[in-house]
């Protein structure tokens, strides 16, 4: 396959022929909100949830569900390149409050237990995948799936995927989708 062309939502530029290298990175495959937020009706979103590009809280009768956006890199077999997903992860309220308290601290390093809160295309049952959430100062946290959890996403994280598979995934997510 040839390089991937895309319009970057982050910098606003058009990128031609990206190959996943440091000099010409692929786009991160991001998700606007966690799946539980997307499942809310309009009233619940308006009156019982708060969300921005990095954080999300949903008030429930039993307490708040807390989410943050992170990075999940999938290595490309035999290369330095990675396919980066930008999924949401659910963490405890205590961890969420700690993360928010240190949000602007460039030296903050902490690990939290979490669970994916985004259905990742091409994988079934990703909402059940346990992860370690590793904060990295001012960068989005890095996710590390539990190596003992039997799931294809976990295997791909530790073993990698082929370049052609990564490019197919990127191209499929870059296809225009109907606004609902």
C-alpha cells in the first residue's frame, strides 16, 4: 500500500503519503467520547454528564462513572512504528480526582487500574479489557492491557500487527461517516 492521506483534526493540516514513521506519522485513531456517554439520551447528557476532549463524568444514582482519554499503541511487527488508538478508559473516582488534581503537572507519574470504555473496531468485547493507566505528565496517559487477559487486542498489543493490517484499520476509520 502507498502512504495514507488525511486531514488532521489536531493541527488542521492536510498530510499526504504518511507511512507511520517518526518523520511522517499516521493519524491517531481517536474516539470523541466514551461509549457509556454515547449511550445516554439527550436529557441525561445535558443534566447528568460533563465531558470534554480528555475527561468525562456521568452522574449515576450509585455515584459517578469516571472516564479519561488515553493512548493505546499497537506495535507494527518488525518496525519502530505503532498504530495509535485514542480510546477512553473508566477509572475509579479516587483515581479520577487524583488525575484531575495533577492534570497540569508535567512531572506527574502515576498508575491507575482501569477498563476500556471504547468499542474498538475490529475487536469484539473491548469494553471488558482491563488496563493499567500510566500518566505521563502533560501527555495523555498510556494504556497497558493486562497481559493475562485472553483477548485479541491484548495479544496485538504484546505481539504487534502487520503494517498492511494497520493501514487497513486506519483507512477504514478515515472513511467519512454519516453524522447522526
